[in-house]
């Protein structure tokens, strides 16, 4: 079946502009994550959506970052007034919790990412 | 503080030369430990999930093991197509977060 898709694959913008990044998760997956990957850094958690619950926004680095998930499917990550330090690859992952030996875990399946460059 | 550390940062192997990658973790409670492979310009690709100390999983030339403090990804007789960055991640038992290591960049030379 289709995997996680993200668009655009590349985005170049000027400092101060707003950008929107889109994620289409795997059909039927209830959880959706956004991460940021900078050169030489590990994946940095940004935000988590699970079903109709309130999102976990604890990883958003500033109030310039926001995300929404419409209808429990497609998600959009918005960065307002972009700064050069926002340049990174933004990865989206989706999952559906599984239970193994009584433990619930989430195996995340990642999209290809959006490479954001802020000039 | 929850933390995941991977070593070495980079590893060069001759084709057929077996080795191991390390992922050590310090977390308040482990729900699962995950290994991913990431090729340049692509998103991470899921390899394994390990849940408890002593567990092992295998796939082709890869074998993942888990103790209470670390995980190893053993690569047996690697081939050039195994070249990639290998990421380790931990899902903690409280909250929704995953903690990722910075990865090991593996190069297998023909």
C-alpha cells in the first residue's frame, strides 16, 4: 500500500516568509508525528497527534511553529516568519499503536521529508 | 534526562567484514527500542522493534539485541548495499515522545 507522503520535497524561502509543509499519513494510522532533522543532529521531536486527542506540542521550538491535522488524516506544519536556523529536513511519520506482550508501542513509518532552506 | 547515544559516529568496513553498532540509552522507562536505516535524501526505514532485555531480532545480515542499558546492531558479512546511516530510537513509557540517537554512518567498501 501507499506509504507516508510529504510535499513539497524541497522548499526554498526567504527569511521572514511563512511556509506550509504537508504530510499524508498511511491510511488507517491514528498517530502522526513531526520531526526536524538538522545536519549532524538526531531527529528532534516537534509535535504528536493521536486520533481526536489534543496534540502534544511539547517539542515545538517557538510560537512561530504550529501544526494541525484535519479529519484525523492530512497534517500541515506551518512555520511563520522563517529564520535561517529553521533550515532543516522536516520529517513526518505515522503509526498505529500495537500491543505486544501487553505493551503498547508505536512503530513509526516515515515519509521522505521536506528539505527547507531559508535564505 | 532521557538520552540516546550511538557509537561509533562513522564506520567503514570491507565487504564481508562483520561488526556491531552500539546504542546506549538512559531513560526513565523503556516502552520499546527501534532501529531504522536511513539512506541519503530519504526518510528513515523501519528495521526492528525490541521490547525487553534479552530479546533478539534478525533480518538478513542484521541482528539486533537488547540489554537493560544498550542495544547492538550486528552486521554479518556486510555488502555495499548495506551502506547507510543507522538510527536508534527509544520510546519511553511515559508520554508520547521518541528519543533518537544521532546515528552511525556505515560505509561498506567492495
